[in-house]
C-alpha cells in the first residue's frame, strides 16, 4: 500500500489518520495501529478503512494501492520544472505516455524494473 507516500504528498499526518480510523481507541493504541499499518504489518485491512483513508487523502483505491500508475507518475513528473528535467527524464515521459496510450491511465508500471528505477531517481 502506498499510504506513507500519499500522507507525505498530501502533507497529512499519520496521527490525524489514526484518529479517524480508531476513534474510540486510546492514543497509545492508535499509535501502535498506525505504525503497523504504515509498516505493512497489519494483518487485515477493512474495506471501511480504505474508504476513510481515501477520503482523508482525497484519492481513490487505485492510487492508494498502486503508486506506479501511469497517470500518477506522469502527473508527478509534470510538476518538475522543465529546466530541471534531464534528457533521461524526458525519454522516460515518452515511454510512460506510450504505456498509457496503449493500456490506459491506471496501467501498473511496477513490472518494468528499469522504469521504476528511473522513477525512483526522480524522487517522485
């Protein structure tokens, strides 16, 4: 799940999210639960949580569970000033656009390790 990245991207805190997810729990229990959720050690995620998280982060389940969707990556690259994009990044944009045009906006790029490595170099 892409939760930690989305929290940072939206400038939201994990403690605020924990308050929404576990309203009746103590502060200590919420801290443990959110820590487990962020680290991927939560055994089960309820569908209700997914909708609460999505509403809190103003996103949808596709973005929540797939950080490397073609349109999300393209959007993040477009936020980089053009004079800061090196030729490799410009080439990457063309490659991702071709995947988007062929497979759609929600195509998962994770199966393409070289593309993921390039994306990570851009710190998206």
